[in-house]
C-alpha cells in the first residue's frame, strides 16, 4: 500500500511517515499544498493523509481539485482545525475521514487500513482466498491458519493482490503501489518479489497473465 502524506510540519511528517513505514506502508511526503496536489493528481496512491493549513495551497482546495479531476483515492484529513465548520468544509470537498491533532499514530494507521479496504470493495476486515487469509484491519496474513512472515515489499505486493483477488493487476500498477516515488527500482524487482511469495504461499496461487500482470487465486484444492 502506498500513501501520500501532505503535511508542512517536518517533525510531525517525519514521525508519521516512519510509523507508517513500520506498518509496511510505502510513503511519499509533500510539505506544501502545491507539491501534494501535483503528486495526488499524477501518481497512484491507495490513500492520502492531508493537512488543511498548508503553505502555497490549502488542503481543501487541493482535495476539491482532486475530486474535480475524478481522483477517487480515499482521503483522511489530519489537521489542528477542529471547528465543526472546518470539518463540514473538508467533507464537502470530498474527504472520507477526519482526525484532529494531537492524534495517536495507531488510530491513523487503523483508519487508513479501513479506508483502503473499503475502497477495494471489502466491507469486512477479513479477506480470504483459498487457504490464505488477510486481516486487513490488523495487516496480518495467515496461511492454513498460521501466521505468514513477510518482508515489507512482500507484504505490499501480497496485500495489493489480496485486496483485488481473482483480478489481474498490471505489473506497472504493482510497482506504483510497492515503491515510494524516489525509489531506484530494478527492472525485474516485482518478478523477484513474486517469486519469493510463490515459495511462501504456493506457486499455483499467483498466476502470471502474460502481457498484463498477476492474479491471486485460490489455487489448487
């Protein structure tokens, strides 16, 4: 899962980005509304965390433009503005959720996971595909009822496939959901990660659809 964090307080942005990365999210950080608006309009994200009081452009105008462009990414507003009128303005602009500062990072993580899960069409937290299960609220995978140990990159790829199980996900889409914007990505990196996942969950459970990408299936009975 790849998150856009638009926050002008460097210390807060750094701390939240580190906390999200510790939970396996890929995070791109923008320190002003102009840069954040551009990234949200041109890059693929699973969700955005957006401050309202930003330099260059305020968060409400950024969000309003994203929605006018047809950008449907879930947006969690994170701001010190706690007046009801400010919340109404944020929701009217297209926000999906709203947290006021100060906040607990654990709550931000849980709300982001819920937003991403619902955006992928899953009402419940537990998603199953054959013997593989994913608690999308806790971010935990199990295979045959046992915890599955994954690296951060493996977790990002498998969560993207699991949230869209039985659907072909293009290779370029996976790359965008796995790596941060400034990452130096090897040409065969996704193939390497897919290979490692097949060893852990079974080779028949991740299909290669030539010329398109990959699909997670229930596999052999």
